[in-house]
C-alpha cells in the first residue's frame, strides 16, 4: 500500500488560509469517507484535528475544515495563526487487509 | 481524559528485538483498539498496524508482517509492540494511539525513541 500524496510544503501569512491536498486512489481516499488529518509539532505527539473527512474532535477550532472530491481529500486552515505552523498528515482507511495508510506529510509555514 | 504513557528511549543492537509498552488510563481499555505508528528521522508517519484490545485480533501493515507482534495485557491496560530482527533503518520514534474508529487515532502516547546501533 503506497502512502497518500501530499505537497511537501505550504505557507501563508497570519490571517490567511492555506489548503493542503491528499491524493490517493479509489481503493483508499476515493472508496471510503474515512479520512483523518493530524497536526504534528516536532517533538510532540501528533494530534487528531479532523476525522470522517470533515468532523472536528472536541476542542479543535472551526478554523480547520475538511472536504473530499473523488480520490483527493483537502484540509483548509483558515485565519492562520503562528501556532498552526506544524507538519500535517492525512490518513485514510484502505481495505480490510491494509487498513490504514498515512499521507507523505505537509510542512505548513506561517510567514 | 484518556492517556497513553510509553516507556523511555532504548538503544538496541542490530538483529535484536525491542518490545515497547503503552499503558492506557482514563477509559475502558477494551472498548477501543490500539494502533502503532512510527516516524523515522526526517521521515513521515508510517502505519504499522493495530490490535483489537477486546479479543486480541491484530492487523499488521504488509511491510512489517512476520517481524512485528502486537499484544495486550488487559489486567494492566497495557499494549505492547514487539519488533524483531532490528536494522538501522528501524531507528524511529514509535507511537501508540487509541483507535477510536476506522482510520481515527484520537489519543496518542508521547512516543518511544528506539535507536538501532551497535
């Protein structure tokens, strides 16, 4: 099972929005509405910020939103803040043999 | 509040094995699975597999099949990940996480750095 494809980097100024794509296949992203996103600050544990494509866990600000079209899922961070600077990973259910797969990761820089 | 606590860093010789514990608290251990993820230096997150804590059934990523074993001790709410025949490219931070549902890891341990070196 290959990793899902994400752009290596993305950036924006404070207050702006940034969107990160996560491209898979019809066997993973396109086949199920089980896409999650994680925020990872280096040296800390990853944090779940979205699940089931667009649902936010309790405590995650609504600046984080998700969507999916075909084999590509997207994460949008609106109103960028300095603390949003981190690595972001998507994850999708693949099938009953592989189960889950992560994306390649995107480093978000707040300019 | 759910919490997962992992052990400290380990240095392991090539060819040996490591068994990483992950102690859960703050929730009913057998109501959620435990997933294992690793991150090698400078690399992204990599899914290793997960274990159904209520029956012990496991699902491993193809890459690790034959080399990894995930187990649990329900009496102590602890999950374990054992990786055998370690190589230098197994040097990584190994995370456990509660698997709330499919492809959803909602609480994570702090990670255990495993360094494979002679």
